[in-house]
């Protein structure tokens, strides 16, 4: 099939001459499967995204749990496959235990990412209830900013655990007997950014995230972990060096690595603006090379033989216990414009 249209020749304003542009559609050509996770979204405690947006207690437009029925209907129509929470920059100072238990007894905290007060009325149970109603898969970002290894591990235990522990008993006391079994967990958010609470150097972040990852896999071997790749592409930042260190340190535990890129149009240059995905493609290509380089240095602990991997954008992981999995590096479009989040 070919569709044609006449467009003025660029550089010849007012000219009657025109060129013909053609689009050919090859419906039978298969380039590969599209992973629906690339259509994922995220929600953050920022402005009216959650409170006053998807969650608005007391509103005549909300159900008895506080979820806006009109917004939920719109989200269901989007058929969102994956939803990330609680952030974003917010996650780097979010302490999940503040957001469980009776809503009226939850503490209010100074929210330093966006300069507000967080009432914690939308927490883990509310997020998981929302996930179940819209039919999406959850993706939770751990606090590796001001949080600790134990706090991260216990959140995974609270959400996914089934053993008779104090943490699991707390979940059952709060009304959820069966574990939710959340698969995707982020190892912090944009930790290379100077704007991030708990910002670290590449080496410090990688070492800290590695220990969190070990605890996560010991708590639930089935979790998939997303390392915080580069988000700071400002002049003078070594985003390639950041990704290299993170990959070399976490290659045996991380299943994915994220990239955050923010685009805008401050110069009112339409062509440059719409071409911004090309820049992300270029960064992904560079990251693919870094992944392959990191994986080529792996050694099979059983034999001492180097383990080479040349699959593009693939970061397999094998724990000391021999468990393995494979994930793909994908850009995390958590917030398309505006301030880093």
C-alpha cells in the first residue's frame, strides 16, 4: 500500500513546485514482537497525580475506597500494562511503613522532593487495590536514597512473603492474607542526579544497590530488579561511566537497567523536538554495548570459565544459587517532560 501527499519544497517558500512523499506499509513483514511493557506508565505523589487525581477521598466522583471512578474508567480504556509507583523523586524519601494500617492513624511527613506534606493515605494496599482494578502489573520503586537495606527487604517481604513472620503477620492484620507477588522492583530512582535525595557516586550507588539486590533475591528469588541507570545527561556528567560501573557491579543480580531522558521544546524548534526519540535510540545503542561488555567479564562460578553473551539489550542474571533469568534494557519513560522525577 502506498499513501502519497504533496508538500512544498523546503527552502522554496511560495513556490508552486511540490515533492511527493510516499509511505509503504508492509503488513506481512515481521520485525519482532513488541513487548507491551514499553507502554507502561507511572504514578507519583506529585501535584494531583495521586491525591486529587486517581485518589480523591470524599469526592462525589469517587468510590467508597476513594478512587475516582471517572479517572479509573479512563485508565482502563488505556489498557495500561505496567504501572510504576511511588515515584519518581518521591520514592527516595518514602518510607513504606508510613503508608500501611488504618488511614486515619498514618503519620504526615514532610515531603522534600516536591515541597509538600505527605499524608500517606495512599500506600501499598491502596496501590495494589488500584492495580487489581485496572488490570495492570505493578512495578514498585524501592527507596535507596534515604532508606536502608532492611527497609527495602522488608517491603518485599511484606508484599510477597508467605512465611509466618512478623512482617507478613502485619500485612495480614492490615487485611491482606495472600501475598501479591509483585515481580518488578526498582533499585532506587535517578541516583546519578544531584537533585536526588540520597544522591551517590556511581561506585557508592552500585555497592549499596548490590547489597539491596542480594537481600531482595534472598527474600523472593522470583523478583526482577531494575538498576537505576543514567538520568543526568547535562554537560560534564559522565552518564556512560555511571552505566558502566552500575552494570559491572550489578550484572549478577540486576535484570533490567533504566534510562530516564526528559525532553522539551524551549527553543520552539519543532523538528528538533519531534526528533528527540532518535537521541534515546542512540543512548540505548551505547548502553547495549556497555551491557555486552559487562556480561563478557562474567565468570561461571562452577568452572571458572568466562561466560560471554552477545544478545543485544539482554542482561541475564545468575545468582550464586544458580537461579537465572533474562531481562531487556528498556527506556523508562517515567515522566516525559518537566523536572527530573
